[in-house]
């Protein structure tokens, strides 16, 4: 699979391959930047979440310690002897004892009040006579009885009680006080500063649009920012915080806006601390980073386009010119001239290509002239290679006709023999019309027919229309027919048959010469075909059909030539194919 992809890429033009390589470089950069953006977003989310969680954890821990300290000290005082004397035994005490006990209680209330920065007031309330003693008389204590009665009538399961926009911690004595419907003898109370808690909650996050709040688990009251969290979200978050036993970080939707919240639960206080931050505040730095990333992409796109345009001008256009030049060479047009304004490597390449095309043109001219001279030399050699056996037989046949006084046949035989030798020995021309070549072949057949009399019958077709004027190399048909007489019919005593036919269609001339002789077996036939197909035929070597094969290919190209096979008549079949096409270069002779 990978090899196929590699091969497909290699087949692409250079311009596309360079562009592809550039994309392979730039795309990983985009991917890396995208991953950096995603990782950066996660890091920022995690950092902000960790910060919120840490602050909520720290605030919750501090608040729990502070309230726990207040509760423990207040409960310790509720069991103190001075508070018991004043709250339970005051009726049996004289004024001096009662005064001393009140002083002791007052000092301890002052100490309790100073034990925490959250306390604004603390006091002791006797339930039987609604008598109150407190540490701060600047606070309105007129409604303290109503507040304590409301506390006593509630389930009082929590340590903190909210009533009339005030926040208290109560410690009744004795505990439990509600057995058999009895009221406690007295109640120690501590009022916590709601403004101070609100200020600390606002400082917990410290950003505009953010906030924190303490919410009663029953959802009856809250302190801090006004954040309208739904009951469903509150139950889900508080339950999750209770289950984890620590601070959680989560996301909610409120009034169409996304918020990140950090939640911590105080089960024994029946309170939940919620710190929230709009998601926009979290992703604001990410938006800036995304904007920078987007600007980077916008900047790189024109750079890529400019690079592509410059690549097109610097590489693609010169390469296109070079490809056109190669196509011109393929079309055998060597008059190539490039734009002289191109410099650098392509300028050097174009200049070298022009010189190469000129050298090829010159070389082809030289080769063409060499081929012409070679063909002429080969023709002269072929003309000089008159078969002495054929010449001897011809003269012997003349002798026999003279002895038999068959002067009519002798006249015809001598005329045809003289015309034949006149044709093959003339060297003024290298090419003749095909009809003239066929005429000489008929003359040769007539000579052989006089020699062989009735032993061999020759059936020779007519030259197709349009094929007679085709110029062909001299002596290409007669050697093929001569080969049949010498190798196919040499041992035939009677019933010999030679069939010669022609076809001409679509600029292709075909000549078929078949016989029914037995002069060549299959092994010899294959050996002859291999010789004809061989590219190692040396100029001037060989006679007969091999010589014809060589000259046909030189004149008409590799598509033309001879092939041999077994004939349907039983003997040898020689197929001569001549493909007529325009010369690849028009040189003056």
C-alpha cells in the first residue's frame, strides 16, 4: 500500500510534488499549533480549576476550624460551673453570689467574643424569665428571645441557625433539651458577622463577575453573592461533594451562561460553599490565544499562495517549457528556442537542451546520409551477388533450346533473361515504384517457369490500387521469390505451387509469398525467424531475405519487415509488411 502511494507520488509532476512536500511540512505545523492550543486550553482550565478548588478548600478549612473552635468553646462554657450557677441556681443565691457569678459569666462571654474575628456578639439567655446577658450591648438584643424560641422549635440539627437576617450558633443546657417537651434552662449563643463573611466570600475569587456563597442544605438561606443556582444543580453538586468528601470542580448553566463552580460541603454544619466563575472569564485568555492562532493562519495563507505563485513562476512554468520541448523532440521537431530571459539553473538547462537538440539534429542528418550511402552500397553488393548457379542453369537452358531448335521459346527466354539482368545490374536509382518491382518479379517467374516447365505453378495476384506508385527499395520482392525456388521447390518434380498475393489498406502494404514445398522443417523455420528478428545484423552481411529485411527496416522503420511461418499450403509463408508513413525528417537528398 505504501509502495503504491509512493509510486503514485513519483508519477506526479514536479510542481505538484513540491507543493505536496510544502503541504506535508506546513500541515504538521498547523496540527502541532492546534494541539498546543488544545493543550493550552486544558492547562488553563486545569489551572483555574485548581486555583478555585485550592481557594475554596483553604477557605472551607479555615471556616470549619473557626466555627469548630467557637462551637467547642461555647459548649465548654455551657457546662461551666459559673454559667450553671447563674442559669440554674440563681434563685437560691443571694445578691452577692449572684453578682459574683454574673461577673464571672461576663468575663467568659467577653473571652468567647474575642476568641474569633467572626463573632460580633455572644450571650446567655435564661429561658424561664427571658433574662439575657451579652458581651456587646451595642447590638440589638431585643429579639433574641424570639430567635431562640424559633431555634428551639426547629429541628436544630445543624450547628448554625439563620433567623431575621442574623446568623447564630446556639448551645442549650442541658443537652438534649427537648426530651419530654422540656425547654433548656439557658442557652448560650454566638452571633456571627454576616457582613464579614460576605466580604471574605467576595474576596475568595476576587474577579469581577465571579463570586462565592454559603448555602443552607435546605436551601432556605444563603450568604454571599446573589447567584440563582437551580435546586436541581444545587442538589447534584452538594450530593457529589458529600460523596467525594472534598471540593469538586464542575460546570453548570445559569440564565443562558456557562459557569465553572467549585463546591465544598460541610455536613455537620448543614452548609455548602459554592464558588463560581463565568466560563467567559476562563476562556478569555484562550480567546486571545485563538485570535493569535487565527491571525497566524490568515498570515500564512497569503504566504502559501505567494509561495505557490512563485513556485509556479520559478519551477512550474520553466518545467512546462521543458516538457513542451521534450514533446517537440518526440514529434521529431528539433528547432527549439527558449526564452532567453530565464537565468539560473533553468537557464543553463535550457541552453544545454537547445545545444543537445541541435546536436541530435546534426547527428540524425549524418545518420540519414550514412543510411542512404549504406543502402546504395548494399544494393550494389546485392547486384554483384548474382547467383552463379542460376546464371549457369540459364545458359545451359539456352544451350538446350538451341540444340532442340526451339527458337520461339529461346527468343522469349533470352529477352526476359536480358531484361532481368539489365534491371538488377543498373545502379542509377536506389528506389523504384512498387509496380516496377512486381514487374521484374513476374519476369523472374517467367524465366523460372520456362526452366521448370510444368513442375511448378505460380499464382500471382494483381497490385492493389494505390500501391503501384509507392517507392520501395530496389530488389526486395525478387529475392523472396528466389528463396522459394531455391529452398522450397528445389526437390519438387511435379505439383509445385507458389501463391503470391497483395493487400493495401490504411497506408499498409502487405505481400504474402507461400509455397507447398518441403524445403524447410520447423527447427530451420524458427532459426530463420530468429535471424530476421535479430538486431545484430551487420551491414553488408547476408543475402536473400535477410538482406531484404535489413533494407526494409532501414527505409520504413521497425514496424516494417519480413516474418516467416508455416503456410496453409504446407510449405513456407513469407509475409512482407511495408508501413507507409512520412519520413521523420525531411532532408534534401
